[in-house]
C-alpha cells in the first residue's frame, strides 16, 4: 500500500508540474503573439490580433508536444521541424500580387517571426522570446516612422485622367513620367462622358514623387481632369 501511495504521489506531482509548465508556456506564447498582433490590428493589417496569437500559440504547442511525444532514439525536433514549411505556406498566402505590384511582404515576415517566437516559448526560452517580441514591435513602429519621415517607402497610386484626345493625353502623361523617371503600371483606356476619354493607370513611387506627379499632371492643359483613384500600401 505504501508503495502504491508513493507512486500515486509521484504521479500527481509530475502531472501537476507538467500541467503548470505547459500551461505557462502556452499562456506566454498567446500573450507575446497577441502583443504583436495587436500592433498589426491597430494598423489595420490583414494578419491581426487573433491570427498572430493563434500562430504563436500553435507553434508553442507543437514544440511542447514534439518533446512530450518523443520516443527512445527519436529526434525530439521532428514535429517542430515541420512548423517552418507550414508557416511558409501561410506567409505565401498573405502576399498579394495585383497588376504588377506586391503587397503583404511585411505581414508574411511578421507571421514567420511570430512562429519562431512561439517555438522559443514552447522550448522554454522565455527571455529570448520576450526580447524578440520587443524588437519586432519596436521595428514595426520605429522603422515605419523612419520610412515616412525620410520618404523611404514607396506606395502604388492609381490615377484617372480625362481628356478629349487619347493620343495627346498619353503623350502628355509619358512626358511627365519621363521627366520624373517613373513608369506606368497597369493601363486602361475607356470612354467617359461628354465625348471624353478616360485613362486609368498606376504608378509605384515614393510619396514626394507621387505628389510631384499629381501636381504636374494637374497643371498640364492637355488633361481636362486628374483624379487619384486609390492608394495601396506596398509593405
């Protein structure tokens, strides 16, 4: 009876330690992933709070399970190693290609890093994971401010130009673009109202060049009306 009682106590102690340790790692992973996700959510990015939290939580859980389920002579990182291809698949899905422009690269990179943070927490590397989270949050905010402050970031703007002579319109636009060393992205020419033609095109450039392009297009007398149709963050 004493032997059975002692074995029961050992089992209960091991179970309590297992539950408390595993729970702590999963909670920490959810918190760290949630912090990065909250930052992305506030900026209205595709992968927000829940996405980053779930990715970090899931990677931590798979890492924990990879060590719990390992058998004698087996590689304990076998399950965790398969996390990377899976995260790469999710990251690839967040990258959007639209008419020659690419967006979602920062989101994909963030997902990849959040997965590594989850794996670090699952392996018990709390300090490393916390430090990485702070660095990522600082980079997302500080580097974004630097890009805006020093005009380092390019964006894709859509323009709609109205005029009566499409050849003169295209010639005038090309002269402005050549002067600014810019190129058209997608181009679509259609009919407008009152016998006018309407030309849609996109340009990828930094903010100051976009402002200068708009200013020169609006001054050109060959163009009756110039409108900015859309702005896409290229990330």
